[in-house]
């Protein structure tokens, strides 16, 4: 099997096997029809404006879209999957040394298997490890596999943070008729925020277990921050809730990242940008026995930013900016931490679940 070697400060890191992506499902699934943005057009004359026009309906009505040509080779992406696979192969007692302070709303580090209750008495099948930005204020001890590959991980993170998401934020600012740097100023790499790269694994269940869990790996929910980026995962499991109330599958297109709008952008735009409801379900039969390893990047705003509605000419014309501002008194960092802590709450029986998070603002969960 082919291997790569990453050298850090002159010391060879542990060799990692080349990561091989699973084959896509051959089942005919009800795929969502999502827009794809080609970011190679961003710097062309009129490119930003054309991409923003293409994106406008997607972020307003759906909240999900794809991007391609984002400046990373597949080999670089697969390297991160290889790091994640090595990380989750560590003994549980070793991973628990790096447990995140979940009870205080901090996702920096390891979230153990079964941390959340999906249904009464039934725990989730997911492990995750979150690597926060490499700035002094967010430092913590890490497993050796992270330390050995820290330059590679940081370079990967920085490209997403300083190139990919900055372009997306500029496009969204254009849609809102704001100065191009309006949103990027609150999402700088050096800001104290909870942006992070996530390695995540859903462990396969037996058919009997899936039946008890109603085929759910993760209940329908929205994400906490500004944007979520999901690197292509060929094992079909992600679904979005559409306007007609049906769930549709999100197709894992080669060479793409799936992006979704999250809570903060919905608050800033008084609901014009849609923090999309999505869930993870058991894969189709030809993939059901496979563990689902994921690689994601979560964009979070600077902690001290207010969630009040922005002064957008578009929102003014649409009558969305008024005296009522449900999240206007909430800071972005407080919102994110409250959502993290809320994920530790016990589940309730039944379908839709609504609970208060902060400042009277509620979120809903779906089956």
C-alpha cells in the first residue's frame, strides 16, 4: 500500500496509509437539486457578481450548495481523511485524554462516542475530534498524530479560512448589497472564534439497531455558526429538509465541497439567509456496513460580535429589518457555546422538539 511521509521541523512523521474513498452507492436515491459554484470564476472580470447572482436563490430558499475548484487537490483532502482515520483508531482511553470541555460549551478536542441521546435511552454512534485554529489563545494538548502533522493540518485550515470562506462571504455580502469586506472582517483567522476542522466518524450499526433508531444517525437540526463545509463523503447519508416538508439526499459529487448556511447568518439577515435543516441517516444497503468518516470545516464569527440584523439595503427593501430583533442582544460566542451545551441534553420522545437556547431564542429538532 502506498504511503506518504510528512516532515515537521526535520523529524519524519509517522507514515500514514493512502486513504481510499469508498465506492458510491448504486441505489437510486431522491437527490436534492443544488446549485454548484465554480470558484475558479471568482477573480474573472464580473466573476464575483455572476457567482453571487447564481447563489442568491440557493442561500435564500435552500441553504445548501456545492463549490468546486476551491484550490485543494484531492490528494490533500485524502491526506486529512488519512489523519482522521489514524486518530479514531487510537484506544478510547488515549482519545479521552483530549476530551473537549463539552459541559461548558467548548468543542475544542475530542467528543466521545455516545455523547448525545437521540431517543430516550439510545445514544448516538458518532465520535468527533475538533482541531481549533492554531493561534495562542486556543492552544491545547493534542494527540501525537495531530502534533506530527500539525503543519499540514494548519496549512489546510488556513487555506479554507483565508481563501475559500472569504470568497463565499464576499459573495453573500454582494447578495445583501453590503461592502464586500462587511462579513470577512468578522471572520479573520486571527480572531478569537471557534472555527475548526473536524474529523468525524459515524460507526455502522446492524439492521436491527437501525430499526430501533428509526434509521437516524443524527436528528434534523441546524448548525451553530456562519457556514459549514463538508468535504466529499461518498457514503450517502446526508439529507436536507425541503420546502415541501420532504427529506432529500445530498449527492456526494466528486471534487466538490457541500456548503450550508448556519444560524449566525440567518440571525444577521432576519431569516433571509436560510440556516438549513439537515440530518444524517443510515446509508443505503450497499453501504450500510461501512463506517462513515467525515471531514468538515465549521466557520464561526468572532466571539464578541452581536447577532443583531445587519444594515442591508436588500433587507430594508424587503421589510425584514425592523424594531424586532430576536437575537440582537446575543453575542456570537455565547450562542455557539449554548448550542454545544444543548447537544448534551437528554432527548425527548416523539417527533419535533423545540427548546430555548439563549435569550428566549429557541431551536427546533426534527426526526
